[in-house]
């Protein structure tokens, strides 16, 4: 296995930290277009706004962002679904 250097990219470190934190469950990543993001679809999910240029990763919606990450936990199925809007 190859080590990933995350010191230069805070957004990548954020995403890998989420996946590492849920290492006991199945993690599914779904990539979607950022223009198809719908807030009503993710009301029950944890939503984070990411900016790869500045390194911002947080829940507050900034004026400029490059990605949206919505995290849905399915406790019955022991599964984590990450919706990554790019």
C-alpha cells in the first residue's frame, strides 16, 4: 500500500479522515455533478462545503466552493454513503 501525503491538501485530508473514522463499515462514494445538488435531498445528512483552492472544509456555506460533500449513515445496513458533488 502506498502512503498518501495529505499535508499539502486539507480537503483530501478531510475526506480520508472521514473514511478512516468509519473503517469498520462499508463506505460507498457516489460522485455527482455540482449543478445537480439539491438541499432537500440531504436534509438528514451532514453536509460540508469544500474549497480545494483555499483548503476550506466546513459546514458554513462560503461564497466560493469547489465541492460539496454529503454524508449519510445507514446504521441498519452498517454502511456509509458519501455523496461528492464536483
